[in-house]
C-alpha cells in the first residue's frame, strides 16, 4: 500500500493549543507586535524601524484587498455584495496579492511601492518566526507521539502545507525521520535530498548527532520557519548553486538546535552574529497562489516528489487541510490523484464536505472513493 498523508493548519491546531489556523495568522501577528515588549527585548534599530512600517502597512494592504473584489465586479457590470467577500484576515491570500502588487498598483492604483511591500513582508516573517517557534507553540507530545507511532508507517509520504516544526520535531524524536542523512561520507539535507558542505570539523559533530536513516518522505510545500535563503551572505550550509537555499538546524537568534535543545553551542560564533533584519528579510515562505519559486532549484524537487507520490498513492489521508481556492499548487497536486485511490478526509463536518467537492471536481476519482471522517483529528486519532 502506498500511503500519502496531507496535513494542514488544522493538524497543528489540534496538537498545539496556541497554534493558529491559516485564516488567523495575520491577526495573531498584529496582536503580537502590539503587545511585544521592545524595551526589555532589545531589537536592532533597523529591524524595529522596518517592523513599525510593516505594521502600519498591514492595515493599508488589507484596505487595498477589500477594494479588489469591488473593482473586479464593477468591470463586469455586477453589483458587489461585500458580505460575501473573502476574509481579509487570510494571510496566505493577502501575501499572494502582495506578490501581484505591481500589477495591482498599475491597473487599480491601490497597491504600494516596493519599500512598503518589503517592510510588510519582513513584519510578517518576524511574526511567523516568533509565533510559530518552539517558544510559543505548546504542543501535546502524547498526541504527536501517538500519531507517529500508531499511524505513520515505513515508506509513507507526508505532504504538509504548514510553516511550523511541530511534526518535523516529533518525527525526529520518534526516530522516523532525521533532518540530516548520511550517505557514505557525505551529508545530505532530508528536506531537499541535496548535499551539504560539511568541510568544517565543528559542523561535522552536529551533523553526526542529528543524522540517521529516514523511513518516510517528508515534504513541506509552502516553506518553513527554519528555511532561509541568503543573497551573498555567508552561512554554514551550501545547497546547490545558484539559488543557495538552506535548511536550518539551529535557531539563528539563539543558536539552540531545533531538534535537540541539548545542542546549544552557537554555530554562528565563527561566522559572526547574524543580524536580525537579515534573518527576517530572508525567511523562505512560498506564496501559495503563484508558485513561481517551484520552477527554481531546489523547489522543483518538492513538486516533483509530491506529484509522484500522489499519482502512485492507493490511500490518501487529508488531515486538517481546508484546500483554499487560491492555492494553485494544492490544486495541481489533487488533480493528479489516480482514480483507484481512496481518499480519507479527517476534518469537521462542513469543511470536510467542501473539501470533498473540491477534490472531486479536480480529479477523476469517484464519489464513493472519498471517505468523510468528520469527527475531527483528536477523535479520529483516538479511534485508530
């Protein structure tokens, strides 16, 4: 049996009390900024200036977003009903529209200049990095461990659209997946299956302690809070050029290992302190509606691996994923479901029914092959 598990923010919400749904992220980030103690938590001046501008700009972007449906409807000669508009709190849709900012600005004169756009994205990245880190997410280890031990099997493929590290860390602690693979005398990133330059002796000991043989595929389709890309900035990892994407093992602000907090030797001491504005400016999150980055190495490996797994799957379990209408990457993946596959939807009532309709419209699978498990993740997990 080829099993694929697709995971969304509803999964993180179920296993961590403080985890937000995708539609809640923007509100959480704005509240975090408004309540953040900048006096007792020193922060770089340049970063603070950027965050302040980003916080102000978030309101402007939301106001611009509210005008877009009305603009589109008016061009069609149809009266727009504002009560039926999408929620302006949907961060991923808003980020996708920010990527279209130049087009929107030219055609509708409601966009923003690049300086505001960059400040807004840095503000969002700062919030995601802090809010989705291990410091803020209080997870239920027993649920994660039960999920890993009772449900995940060897050779399964997990496709997640979440930015957090809850499942990454749980899989590592259960010895099912390791962030570093060692093949002969070479080290590879498990996220990309790409070689890592480990010429420095002090790095090798970290790689050895965090390496192992992964029995599953683990694919993060929208990026992660521990993925960064640097433009000409020195770092301890070297993924294939020219894109030089890197997957982090350590929190760059603390030097503490994400996967083992006993490893606290700061790997940046040789490279010098990483400036906070660099960290948040270069956080690697992929905009779901556009997918331009998927055509670049190494992101094209993600979409290829996920598509192959979907095509060959005999069973697919979709857990806590709402499948928003603007996520073209998810649309493409679901369209590749083979007609002989059985799809299990682990979601609450109405959301599960909407998800069933979306999947059935996008592929050739029969309705009877889509099974609704609408009791929610925790209830379903306790029943297996």
